[in-house]
C-alpha cells in the first residue's frame, strides 16, 4: 500500500473558506483546501481497498489479476516520483473507480463487469504511475472490450474478441509497451504522440500563461462517466478540433464575465468527458463527488452555453468537496422518502439533491447576471431572461428549505450566507419583456410539476366532485368543496413526467431567433415538434399569443382531459391574457386539484367538465376559503 499507513493531515473548514464557498465562489486557498482533503480521502480509500483485498479468501475474488504486484509498483512510483503518483491518485476517474470497487466488494453495487476486472484496474493505475515515473517493470493489466487502458496516458487496441482478458505491460529504460496478439504497442506517455494501435489521451487548452485552462478530453477511461463502466467512444479529430475552438471561446467569456470562478476552475477542473450532443438548449451534463474534478458534458450549442455549463458543474464539484469535509444535512434512509420541488428537475428531489441544485444554479445565476451586461443585441435579451429565470427559481428553492429540519447547524449557516447573496439580486432591474417571459416559464414549470406529482386528498376530491355534480350554487357554501384545499395534499411521484421545461426551451428558440422561432406563430404545431414534451399551445404562448394558446390548450384537453401539460399551460395562457382570474389563479398555483376533480368526473359520469368553468369554480372556492 502506498505511503504505508500515512499520517494524514486534519482537515477543517475555516470560517472565511465557508463564507467564500457559500457565496458561490472560492479563491485558490479554498480550492487547495478541497483538493488536499480529496487527496487524503483517496489515500484512505486505497488503504481500505488494500485491507479488503488482503484477507484469506481474496484470491478467490481477484481472479487472474492478483494485486500484490500492483501495490508494489504503485509504492515504488510514489517513492521515486511523488508527482507521478499524485497525478494518478488525483485524476478524477481514479476516484470514481475507487468508490466503485469498494462498493463491489461490499455488495452494494452490481454490474455486468466481472469483479476481478474492476479490482484489477489497480494494475492499470500502477502501470500508468510506473510509466510516468520512468520505472522498469512488468505487470498484467485488464482488457475491456478490446482496449487496455493506462489511465491519464491512453489505451491500446487488443484484438481477439474477448470482452474480459489481460495483457502484459512492460517498461524498460524509459520505453513502455503493451503486448497484444498482433505484437507490441508502444505506449506514448505524451498526449500529442500516437503509434499504431495506441490512442493517447487528448487535451484541450484555452488561455495563456497564468490564465491557461488545460482539460483532458477523456473519451477512453471506463470510469469517465459514472460507476457503470463505459466503453471507449473515441472522438474523430474534427470533433476534437471543435471542442478546442469552443473551449477557447468559452474560456474567453468566463475570463471576462466570471473571472474569480475561472481562476478557481484552473485548480479544480481536470477532465471533461464528452457525450453525444443533446437537443438544442438542453445540454447534458453531470458531475459527482467520487470523480472530483471531472465534468460530463454534451457537445454544446455555443460558447456561452458551455461557459454556463462549466460554472454549473464546477459548483457541484466544490459542494461535493465540502460535503466530504462536513455534513450540511442529516442523511439517512428516510430522506429518500421525502421529496421536494426542484425548479430545474422533472422529478421530486431529496433535500441533499435540492441543495446541490440550489448551489449549482446560484452559480449559473451569477454568471448570467454578469454576462447579460456584456452581451449585445438579442444575446442581451437572452441573458436578461436567463438571469431573471434562474434568480426566481433559486430564490424559490432557497425559501422552501431555509429552515428545513434536516439541515445541520453548518448547513443552516451555509444556506443563510448563500441566501443573503441571492437576496441582493432580487431587486436588480431586468427589462420588462424578458422578465415577463421568465416569470411565465417559472410558473409553467412549477404548475406542470404539481400537476404530475401532487394529488389532493381523496376525501377532498370526493367532496368537490359531489358538489359539482349537485350543481352547488357557489363552491364556498356548506354543500360545496371544503375551504382547506391544501390539507392532505399527497406526493405521488409520476415517473412519466418528462421535459417540464418545454416552454422555456421554446422561449429560448424565440430569443435566439433560431429556425424554430419563425414557426412559433405561423406553424405552432411544427415548432412544438422540434421540442420534446412541447404542445402547440406552448409554442403559441412562447410567441406571445395567449388567446390562441388558450384555444389550443382547450382543444387538447377535449381529447386528453388529464393532460398535465395542457392544464398548466391553460393557466399561464389565461393569466397572460388577463381573463378568468379565478381559473388562472387555481391553474397556476394548484393545478393538481382541478386535474384530480376532472379525472374523477370522467370516471364517474363519463363526461368531462368545461376546463375553464371547473377551474373557476374551484378557484373561487379557494379565494373564498
């Protein structure tokens, strides 16, 4: 085991570091603190792995790759070249692998990859450290689906058709190679060198000197995405060139609009794992505490989108690092039974997930706050819209958990500081048009979420249906629905809820004047087909035609009376049109109520009520109550 039971430093979070992190930024000292703690954590994980694989029955679990030689080689590399050892230790994918391997040993993670392949990845890590340290050695490493990987260096093609096998790696006098059935493949230790059968890890860089950002563009490592092992997905050269160009442009945006975050990124980000491009304005991105320093991201639409995505995922990276040092909330099995509204998600979230989102989107809000001032033309309107939207969404989420019982004292303090920072943004002026669009999208997302995931108490629904069928003269009387509309509301997660942000995506098409924007008014059904989860009414609402949107939503509800999207959209259309205030109020705040009553009416009588009349009737009861 490297550093045979090393004495690790005691890590604390100084008050100034907590404040810097809570405010959403963090200087070099804060990033050094997080990185140092992460290094200690990984050394402890290595020690745990050594302990768990050195017992009497370990050979039965290790298969054809005993780990003794790997531990010895890794120890030699650490003593000979500590920097080479740390390069492997702190590579993000090493952290993902360590956590995955320990979960496999404990039986808390499954998978189709043989356990001996997962554990044998230690040999690949040791070999890469040995190559970097210039050591002479010979060791077998695992082969996954035709590739033998040396982390941080590259991968060799290994023909033969076997999904799981091993090959020898040898290094002598500064030259390293992998023995394959077709002969030796030279391992070039530098990213800009390749040999037949060898795929080097490539890097993308932006900026110069003290402002340079260098990121590994890792499309090879099986632990580059998550704990479910991924095969290499080698990008063609022209795609690498696009990544290089768009990162250069994105980095220039960050240096101009969010320079403190950019400086911290240089110390906190190591690699990017590219995935296939997603739908326009819906980039795919992810990061995780186990892979500190890595970001998964789809090929972006433009440089500004990549800048916002990098800020978003870097926020996750920092918060995950802090959570490795100190708990901000009480985590136990019961927390997974509690779900909260996250304005950026389709699904209900536990408090820990909501905190991650709050922190990430606070950073995104900060970015757009600055960028909108440097953008020009339509890009400025888009920047104002994004700032207003995420300012509203983050504030809503902060208010929902400000005194949550799961928050630790440190968590309460952390969120209090962040809340004060965000409060300063709430009164900043935003032009009327983008602000109105942001409000419309925020309300629509929340309404859709409620319509999908919440249900009023069955007794309340029964009484409301009975009152409606009796033709009660006004819903607030003794025979009408009860006034306590919020009592007993149930969370019933709907796994079919998808793309609740469709209206915001259509608004972005309008603001960025894409090819879809021209069809929003003239061919709304066609425009909606370009956005997953969108309805024709959404396209009309995004185009600023609430009357036409209202008619479209009503037509949709006549065919699909339980469409959560149409009910939520109808509320927004009525509010924007300035008609039927009682119906608009209910549909934008409690759409689950009218949806539940309509479903029950159809079930019991076979007939659906007029949507606006029913919503107005229930909305009047809510106002009177």
